[in-house]
């Protein structure tokens, strides 16, 4: 996601040619509602299950503001592609460069080799604004694996940047040929919406990430922009009559000038968005028809105008406006922090850790806005600054691409081949846990590693020390101790651990049968809490620590039989 249009524009200078819409604090307030909904969903999904629809609200805002610029400047004859894209670069690149670089640096210390390779690919995709295509080919947005992808949220940035590339060119070409721009926008929006509905049943993941099935959300904002700029006299008269009619119904005769229509629009729009936040969940087919709730809600609120009570009093308050101003860097920072916390903890972080991640992301967003965004956007050296930002983005993307290839060259047997070997012996491994096992040699491995996700940290280093004819069998199960026959309950977090412990048992069967395995490494992070996941079905009245002690005794008893 990206919040690309700078609402708080600096005073125009002689070098500026594009006109921009008048600043509206209420739209910044709407931005705040959108970004805080997304942050809440990512940090505490059970609290606000539909919080991800904040992305759709942003799509409408972006389409409205960007199209307002394009329509107005085409009409004035002042549209400039160079200036348009220079402003986009100055708006987007500074914060994005900072976040990509920070992820690249932190990932070096926090990730395994194959995880860092994947991060490099995602950094290259983010720098090239094609993240939506990359994630489309990897997995779904709501899959378990999504939590361990620190740059997953950049798929929305890809959608918007692809729109910014295609839409100005298309409008300019249509305007040159005297086509009706509103008709063109309506046709494309209708086609995109129809593809969205059709695609949900054919390929839901592709529909979620594809630009052609998402553009309609931005184009709804474009339609609103056109209608706002080119209100006909007939439409204005009808609107005045409708407003007067509503006034007569609701107010006494002395309130003739009340903005009743605007108030009704804003309240109805807010009701649609709130309904979406409460009703839409990741289990529903989305976007589809459900996306109409946040998108039409955003349209109604924006079209109500800044004088509507909701917009004037609630959305324009200083707190929401402040969050709206830092919304872009806040969106960029919050998900990497939450994702890295998930990776480091090897399970869903505690509430305190997630709260800390949100607070830190807000702080970083404010610092980024104040000391990076504003100086770059409104400072001097316009053309030079733009070229430098573009060069830096190419450099960061190149480093990411290099890292995604480099590890594969140095360690060719750490990824796909080892996972595929494991699938031959454990076809049910992934459905029972969220981490793949790896068997380098298929059979006749020298070492086996078994344990929780921290076991994976040993895989790469030990691999590099082995002889060419030796291999490692890795069996990681997130949050599970490396002990035999541990019984878990099937509720909450324990459901996936139950499958994990089944995998632990299967791994021991494999290790015992392979006589070439001479060394077995057990790895377990002792700080992990099992109180919420372990239940005794065969050892009554024992707490989780007793369960693990019994499991350890059973494991070493079996091991001693082969001493």
C-alpha cells in the first residue's frame, strides 16, 4: 500500500507547472482511519478482522487525488509527464529506500540463508514495484507463510505504481484524440470490476494481487474526481433541490442553509466502512462484491466535502490529521517490524511485543516524515534530487537481486532440492506445520537436526563444514520441543503444534531407520511457553513442564537403545 498524493503541498514556485487540489484535512483524517485499521489488523487480527480493507480506502483516495491532478492539468494544457513522475519519485522513494535498506541490514543478522535469499528477491521486487506479481506466484496474502515475509505489504505499492504508469499515459492519449474521459474511465472501471468478480472463482490469489482486478478501486476515485471537477449546472441544481428537501424533512424552516445532503453522505459512507471492518474477514471471497463496502464508503465521505459534520469535526481533528500525514511511512514500517518479531520469536509474538512494534513503527514513521520525507519533497535541487533517488532505488534493488542469487550459487543444496527430497518421505509435513523439512542427500545423511524453528539456524553453517558426500536432514517444527510422543490439545495455538509433534515422531522414525546418521542435534529455545498449547491426555494433572520432562525421558530412553 502507498499513500502517494501529497495533500499538504508547498506553495507553488516558478518551476512548478502542475496544479494540485486544495488541501483537505478530512482526507488526511480518512487516511488515518485506513492506515490504523491495517496496522490493527496486522498486529491484532482478532480485534479487527476486517482491518485489511483500509487498503481499499487508500486505493480510492489515491485514484481521486491523482486523477484530479491529471484531469485538471490536461484541461489547462499544463500537464507534464516529467514533473508528474518526478513528484511521485520524490514522494515515494525516500521512505521506501530507508525501509528497504533497514530490512536488508537487519535480515542479514536475523534470517537463515534461504530466508535471506527470499528477502533479497522481495527487496528487488519492491524496488521495481512488481511485488504483487512476485507474491502472487508464491502464496496467498492470508497464508501462514505470509507472516514471515517482511515486505509482503509492498504488493499494494506495486498496484498503485502500475496504475500511475498506465493511467496518465492512457488519459493523455485519449485527451489528445478528444475522447470523453469520463466515458473511458467508466468503461475501464466496469471491465476491471467484472474481471474481479469472475476471477474470484477461477483464481482467488491472482484476483487479489492482479492490477487488472484491482484498478477499478482506484478508478472509482477517478470517476469521483471527474465529477467533482466538471459538475454540470443541471447536476448542481438537482443537488441543491435534494439538499433543500432533506433540510425540510430534518430541520425547522430556519435551517435552510444546513449541509444536510453532505452530512447524510458522510454518515452513510462511514457506516459502509465500519460495516466492512466488522463483517468482512479473510475467510470471505475478497475483493469481489465485498470491496464495494470500503470503496463506496470512501467515495461518499470524500464527495460529502470538507464542510460535512463528520468530515469537519471528526476526520479533521488534529490527531487523525497527524496520523494521516505519517500514514505512508507508518504503513511501510509497521509490517516489517511485526514480521521480524514473528521470525525472531519463532511463533506469534506476545501482545507486549506487538504493542511495542506498533509504538516503534509510529515513532519511526514520524521521524521518517519529519527528517526524510519533508526535506526531500519540499527541499531544493529538484531535478538532481530526483535523479539521485532513482539511482539509489536501482542500487538497492540490484543489491537485493544479487543477494537473492548469491546464496543459491554458494549453497545450491540448501533450498528447493532439499525440500523436495523431504517431500518424498514426508508428503504430509507442510499441512501439519508451517516450516518445511530438508533432506540434502535423500538418504545416507551424516547428521540430523530436529527441534523448533531455531534448529534451522544450524543448517547452513553445518552444511558448509561437511564433506561433499555428506548431508544433513533437518526437521524443524515451530514452537515444538524435540521430544517423542508429546500430546497436545487441538484448540487455539495448540492445533498446529499437535500436527508439529506428529512430525517430530515421524522424524525420529526416519532417523532411527537411517543407520548412516551418526549425529543427532536436538535444538529447542527454552524461553518458548507451552502452557497455552500442551495438554496431558495420557499423564493427568501434569503441567507443560512435566509434559516436556516426560517427553525428554522417553526420547533419551529410545536413543540409549542404539548406543
